[in-house]
């Protein structure tokens, strides 16, 4: 279906007929000297990911009504041709499409779950749609990662945890329990539980009633001390690889809380972004940094990984400290206790640590001498959900930018940002709102930045606004 798209002049973008984002102005976006910014598309509804075909065709995903919004909006797969033709080539159900990669005549899409996430393939020539991977445990809160394809021709992808904090709790009620009350986390290895259950109120009961819930259990089901939960290849918080048709699925790692961003370097190394624990609720954890993990098992020959690496969820923060460490004790909520009696060896440290609640999302490596910064990892930071997930005033300004990461040194520099921290709508400018994805064009000359649009957060709610998403382009002069 061809979509109505009309050329817009710079003056048109200063008077956009969308109240939540009436002004879009590249002049308000700060980039390093020698680079310039322009707008490719505006008016997108909750864009969540993008990916280029070798010929320059760009596929852009709209997330649909996963976020609190009315009226209903479809979760679409859009195709932007090099000549500017824009059309919808498909719609996805569940929680909507989240990541896209083009490989060998197919468009591969990660679908966010309701109860289970999946990878689907659209044939570029025929449009035929095929589910290639299904049944990845998901409760509707955290995201699938990827897919991305390595130089080995294999498909790499991930899936975040079902719970926010390691135990299914009422804080995720509107996303998790109301739709899928029996959803729960699944470990990637056999684990023994401590029996440290979490007591919380039961929002499904007509009367005030407290229940206990254990790790890797549905809500209201306690765990026993010494109980063993068997690991599964299709776990939650996992990172996998497979053949492009989904066969020979191999679990590389688990314990990655929210692996939304995945990128493979020129030398074939896999990196995954991850988001911190929340400082709220009945298992609250403070000052957990966002991070980028180096998934070292991706180096191993395909089919040889018998034991996946463990990156800490649900008991270890991004800095390697346990969630009950004094530095992670919360100001708000109930402090966390250990859930695993025999945790696997921790696979850290992280390749990069960022400020808590920056909300690191998708990323891409620069492979271009013409653009500069070759070998650097460009990573999006969607921006904080404070005060909903943190009572700390300093967390209100974290994120809302694209950074350039030196994965070897573990350092980063801001590359795309507003003049002041925060989203443009809160600052009264026409700059960026919430960067969700960035990718380099096939010719390596430009960095495309996908801006989710306006999402306003209060202490107990978040509201996102349709038709406020923007696709920006950064080019070296």
C-alpha cells in the first residue's frame, strides 16, 4: 500500500500540524563540527527500528499501539525506496515489530511478544511471510534484540526478561499480568533457588490480598529453598544464533535483561546493549548502570557452545555488584535479596557502562573512512523513564542522545544531542526527542537516526503520541 508522503520545506517543518510536536528543526540538533543534519521522514507513529538493503532501500518499523495510545494504530513495516517512494509492505501483530535486517533476499523482523516473541521473514521478491523462529518467552515488557547477520551468514538475535526485576510483580500489571497472567522467566541454565520470595499485593483479587512470588515462577507461585529450575534453550533474557531459516538454534548467553540493541563489528565481534533495573516496587534496585556487553561466545565455532555465558540477571547489576549491595539499596521500594543460590560465573565486565536510566537502545558500527570514526560503535539512548522508575532528580536528564563508543577503551562521546539535556518537547525546541535506532547507509556516508517521538512520563504513567516520530540524517560535510 502506497502511503501519502509529501515534500516538506524547512519552513513547513517549523509548523507541523501535530500539537505534541509542532516544530522540527535540524538547527536545534547538536552534532560535531564538520557534520550536518537534515530530516528524511516526519510524522511516523512510534518507530522502533530500521534496516538498509544493499541497494539503499530502507525498511522502517512502526511499533503500533504497544504504547498507551488511542485510537488504535497498526504496527507496520514501511519501505522507503531510494527514489522516495514510501509504502507499507506488511503489518505485524503481538506487540509489534522491533528490529529488522535485510539478508539474502529476505527482510527479517523481530516481533515483540505478548506471551512469546518470534522472528519472521518477508521474501523481497514475492512478499511471502514465514515465521522462522517462534516461542521465545516474553511477558510483554522487555524487548527482542536484533536480528543481525554476521560475516558468517548466521542470524543473531535476543529476547529480554519477562519480569522487570527478576520476579513477576504488580508493577508490570498493565503490560504483563493483565494479558498473560501465567508468564514467567525461564533460565538458560539449571539454577538452584534461594527461596527468597517477594511479597506483594494481588491486583487480580477483588480484596486487598498479599501473595508471595518466586523467581522463574508465575505471579503468586512461591519458590522453595533448594528448588532446581531446569534451563532451556528458549529461555528469557537470552542471546542466540541460528541459520537464516531458524534451524540449529544455539544459545550463546542469557541473563541480559533487555538486549534491544545488537551490532556486529567489522571483525565479527557481537555487542549487545542492556538496560538497568528499576528503583521501584517490591524488589527495588538503585543506581544500576545501563551497559553494552561483549558477547564473547559469538567468537566460538557455530554449534560448539555447550554452556551459555551468564550476564547477571536477575542478581547482578551492570557494574558486577550484587543487587543487594549497599550501593544499590533503594530510596524507594523494598530492597532486593538474592534469588539464585548457585549463580553461574559472571561473564562481565561490560564493554561500556552508562548512567542509570539512559535507556540504551539500538546501535551500529561505523565502517566508513568517509564518515570518520571508523570502528566506533554508535548507540542510541532513548531517554529516562524517571520519575516512574527512579525517584532521583539526576536521572531525569539521562539519555536523549546518540553516543559514539570506543568499545576497547570503554569510553564514549556525545555525537547527536540537544543543546540541553532532555527531549525537545520539554525544552521548547525543534530538536530530537527519543532516539531509538541508528544505522549507517550502505555507502557509509550518512548516519540515519530514528527518533521515536514524544513520550511523556509521570510518576505512575507514560503516554506516547502518534505521528511525532522523525527520521534524521547526519552527513559529513
